[in-house]
C-alpha cells in the first residue's frame, strides 16, 4: 500500500511511521488553512498568526490520526492480533495488521473503536473551544481547537460509512460475517459497497470540478479512487490469504537460485549480474554455505572508481529475517514479510543452507491462474 516510510517514534509498543506522501498532505493542509479557512473565519489577523494556526492544525490532525489508529491497534492487541505498526499516508492512516481478525466480534470492536476515539477527541476539543472563548484566550488557540473539533467529528462520521475498507465497512463486514458465518462472502459484499461509494465520490468530484470547485472536487475524486482501489484490493488479499493458507514456502520456491561468490569484483558483479538479471538482491555463497547477501544499493555506496578493485566480501551484509524465510513456513508469512519490507524476493534458508528463492512474481502468477480458473477457496 505504501511507498517509502520513516519511523518517527514508538508509542505503547507500536511503531509510528509516516509515509513520505503524508508530507504532501501536511503541506497542503497547512497552506489551505493559513491562506483560506482561518482568514475566512478570523478576520484581520497578522499573516504570521494564520501560518501558526495552519501549522497547529496540521500537527493536530497528525496527532488525531495517530490516536484513532492507536485505538484500533490496542483493540487488536486485546484480541491477540499482531500489529506491525501505524503508518500515516496521504489519505490518513492505517494500523497494519499481519492477519485478519479471528472472529466477527473482534472485527466489530476493532472497527468501531476508531470512530469512537475520533468522536471523543472532537468532544474534548469542543469543550476546550468553549473554555478558550470564556477565558478570552488567544484567537490562535481557539481557532485551532475549533477546527480540530470539527475535523475529528467529520472523521468519525465519514469513517462510519458502511463501505469497506472504512471502519463502517468493517462493522458491516462483521455483521454479515456473523450472520452467514462466511468471511469471504461478507468481505465480497462489503467490498462492493466500498467500491460503489468510491465511484460515487469520483463522479461527485468530477461534477464539483465542472461546477468550479476545482480543489474540493479534486480531493473527492482522489479519495474516491483510493476507496475504490482499496476495497477491491482488500477482497483480493483475502482470496490470496485463503489460497496460500494451505501452502508452504517450499511449494513456490525456485531451487538452485542464482548466487554470487564473495571473491567477485564489484565491477564484474554489476556487469554480469545486476545488468543481466536485474535483481535488487543476491545471495552470497562460500564453500557451498550461505554467508550473506549483497544488494544493489550496497554497491552504489562504493565510489565508482573502486568497483574494479573491491570485491563482494567488502560490502556483504547478513541475511536477516527481512530477506530470508524457512522452507516449511506458511506461504502467507512470506507475503507478510514482502509487504512489510518491500522485498519482492526472499531467500529460502534451512540451517545456513540456501535451498531456494521465493518471489512475489511467482506467487502472484499462481494466484492469477487460480482466479482465471475460478478455483479459489477462502477460509
């Protein structure tokens, strides 16, 4: 789902990360608040005040989304679901679950707690707004409180729309799941509703643009695209997890993978391997044993004029849990590692012996064939 992200801090045991796309959102929000919203409601203030209010609004939004997603994560932890962390991106945030909720009850409470947290934040900020008004506190403070109160209430209501993967869509899925005891069917229905809402927002955005509201229409269009895409992708991910649930890594791995020697020069490595096979990472063997990994970015850190004199052994790095997996592990575990790390190839290692490589491309090809043959069973 995400591009490049940066870990900011840890909160209650969860890593809070920000996708670089969120920086775009933060800049847009700060600019729109400082140049549009706050000058409209609070006349004749110094320009610096508007920019301070804009920055405060953006920071408040960041903290509000973190609390919203933290509520999801804490509830997930209560039900024993492993959470990879919280990531903020251009359309909000997401609590990264490594597997589906175990039952409809867990799904319901995990979903509903987020909007409840946003509603509570909105109510507290509304009280603070009236308090700031009564105490004649600076208008900068009152304006930011009022904006964030309104924003959190809107977020709570919007997230309760019954369209997957919004929280309301997850509530809908939990009810349908409980009714039919069929997660696949419930996800299919909730995803269709989500996809439909996405299309409505896309059409509404286009109409708004033609009516002259270019910025607002563009945002609705983009949010609609995101919701529609996320709804369809969520159902496909469920099908994939159901398909790979009964499969092991060894069922998909390629035996006798391409390897390199630690005595190979960097120039030979680039010419004979990187440019020829186009992989980002290669296993390194010595006397038949796996001794580490070498990646393209490792070579890039070495000055170009030294490539002919330095060997792989000078830049070799350990193969860790982000680049390797055991042959007997669940295939879904491989997908989870690939999704979390962005690595599309994992080394299959058994007692320091390289026995194969598993690639995302091969797994998706298998999934595509299954979908084409309509031979999918989701558990």
